[in-house]
């Protein structure tokens, strides 16, 4: 029985990563490396520390390019394209929100 829960959790995690990956327009692999580095090093105090993680397989400069370009919509972002970048945030939020359990209403007892 526990194996089924593990397999289900593993599949849900893979689906989450794929949805998150697809929500980035450019430098998807770089940004996912950054996500992995952030997950593995929650005490990093700078991007430099994240770029030193074994999970971040790229050069230091790729980190900044990935952050800067992860939501670009075209090769030469116009003013209109920059406005449209906001449309990718809902996809990221949906991917994350699907994993967050619905809050249960608290019951208060009066004594």
C-alpha cells in the first residue's frame, strides 16, 4: 500500500515540474536548475551561492539571464509583449496551487 502512495506522489511531482517548466518561455532548463538549487539550498544569501550548487549546471552568468528572460514572450520583447508576460504567472500559480491543500475551516469552542 505505501508503494502506491509513493508512486502517486512521484507522478504528481513530475506533473508539477512539467507544468512549471512549460510556464517559462525562454531558458527553461536554466530556470529549472535555479528552482532545484533553491530547493536544495534554502539558506543561500545570494545568487552566487545558488550558482555554486551542484544542481545548477550552468555558468554563473546564465543565472541572471535565466531570471531576466524566463517570462519573455518573443525574441525581441516589445512593449506589448512585456505586458503579455503577466499571462504566464497564472500558469505558474495554478501549478503551485494544485499542490496546496484546501484549508480546513477551524472550529472554535467556547467554554
